[in-house]
């Protein structure tokens, strides 16, 4: 029995002057009885449409496509659905939009899967891209398999439309009454709907709570304090933190900042068998800046480095491969271990906060959050403080993306909470109000100066 699945392997890239190793995701056809697999030509979809994506994102998109194809392979084996006839005859060449619609309705209406509205919409977008890829390759043909497109032009700051536009793929699954209509899961599920209400993700913390959080981590969770500080003050992801070595950090004490060299060192630090999404580096980069928001970053860094130097359990054969963070056994700390320690600290922080800030503790309990909150907090804090402002005093997506280490501006904007933007706007309005008050105070003096000038001229 043949089924499709994804594989992630380290390969050598010969596309540039110097060869280098990198992780790549493939789609393969595997005989589930023997375990023998061969690469699938569908891997080209990941190479063409996901070329700028991190391996974890490629894997997500690849698994979505594999699950979709395997769903219909199961249907072909059952031979009960009338729409399998053309698939039995033509394979992928027989794919129609109705096959995608039926699959999306299946994952939307399957209570046991508990797919949320956002999850199914994300899968819909991936499948639409896949159909568009097959369409351009000439694999699928006809109106019943075609993805329609349109050009959408962005509005500029002056109100005019940009000359260049974005290609938008139109979803064929939203028209009620159509045989392609998909009944997506409810956006706000209730008990009556049969869907469990999931906790919403925590987008941000109030500045005072953020400050208390950093203080608590420093005092009560010193074993992961430096990791948390790097996330909250540098916007690092979980995997980017645990891949750091001692040689990757450069401390500038006078300017109170740290620069990081972020590289994917999973194989070096954890070995080939210990790969994990929580230990993955999404984008390698140099000179990632970490700011000192509360004048405690240097103290936390010094304490961590001193503790690490005294740790007799740490064993490292290469001088340039000394892990910056280790577990209780002195081995490099993986992302899974760090995430577990963070979650334990989070629960204790909420309990501690409940004694004197019960409303804030309740809000934190009602939301889902883990290590990635540091990246959210960093993003929103630099917006609130005006660090990412341009010359006009407005949050600038390009500056924000550079500070976050993003390759895509849209990724930076997606993390900005409306509240943070409003606070930035309020801050600028207050500046304008102060200027207006000062201007009003200067008016009598300016008028007197004008009269004096006129008298002298006469």
C-alpha cells in the first residue's frame, strides 16, 4: 500500500560558489508494508511555492498535501464515493475542485479532529496553492479544476494605489448553494456546536505586568532567566535560543546591548536523531540585536555565564562548539526541555501574581501562551516605546522586520497587536498636543515681536 509523507534530511547545496549543508523537506511515496520509499515529483511544489519558508513551514505544507492525497487514496480503496472513479482512471490528472471541497468539509466537520476555523482556513490556502501549481504544470485542466486569480493593488500612504499589484488566488469554496461550498468550523465555537472552545493565544502583556514577569524570572527562575531575556528583549524563537553557543554572543556593555550569531546547530549540539521543531532555527542570521529594556540584561547575562563556567558537568570537545544553555546533566538544552521549564515557570508566575494582581493573573490563565510569547512581547514593546518608528513617528514595518530578524515584512506586521499600534498613535498625539500647547503660549510673544518689527520698519 502506497502512501505519501514528508521527510526532512540534511543535504549539500551546490547552487552557490561554496557548498554548504542545509535541511530540506521532501515529499516521498512510501510502501507502508516494507518502509521503502522513493522521492515524489510533488517535492517540486515545496521547492517552487515554499522556497523562502523555514523547514518547519515547508513540512507543515507538505504534510497538508500528503494528508489530502492519502485521504483520497483511502477513498479509492473503499471505492464507495462516486468521485473516485476519475481518480482511479487518471490519478492526480483527474483531481477536481470537488475533491478539495469534500476533504475540507471532512476535516471541518470531524468532531474528533477538533480542527479550528483558523486551522482549516490555513489548510484551504495550502491546497489552493497546490491546485494552482498543478494547473500551471498542466496536470489539472478544465473549469472544474481551475483556480481563478485577480490582481490586488495596495493603497499607498497618499491614498493612491501602487502600480504593482499582488496576485490573489480566489477561493472557490465560499459560495453557498454550490457543490464546492465548505462548511468551515465556527469562529467562536459553543458547547452546542460540539466543538471545544480553545483558549485564545496571549498577544501581549501590559507594560507593568511585563516588567513584573522579567523581575520574577530573574529572581525565581535563574536557570532559564537568560533564555527568557533573550526572547523578550531580542525577539528570538525557542529554537534560536537553544542553538546558541558561547562564541555566538558579543556583549557591548557601554551601549547595553548584545549581538547574536544565530545558526542552526542541531546536528552539532543535539545529534541527528534528536531533531525537533522546538529546536529548529527558522532563519539563520548574524548580528541579531538584544536590547536592555530594564537595565538588568547585563546582570542576567553575567550570572548565567559565570554559572556555566563553574558547571563541572559540561563536556565539550570543540572550543567553538560550547553550548550556551545546558540541561541538568550538562548536555546542550533542547527546545523541548526549555519549553517544559518555561511552562513550569509560567504556572508558578501566575500563582505568584494572583496574590496581588488577581485580574492580571486571571487574564493570563484564560489565554494560551508559552515560549513564543517572548517574541510577541518584544515586538509590541518596541512599537510602544517608539523603537521601530520612522522619521514621521510611525511604526515602520521594515525597521520592525529588521529588529525581529524577519525576511518578510508581512510576518512582522502579523505580530503587531492593534493595542500596540493604538498606543503608538496615542503617544504621537500626545506629542502633537504638547507642541500645540507650546505654540499657543508662544503666540503672544510672536505677535509682539511682529509689531515691534513693523515699528522698526516704519
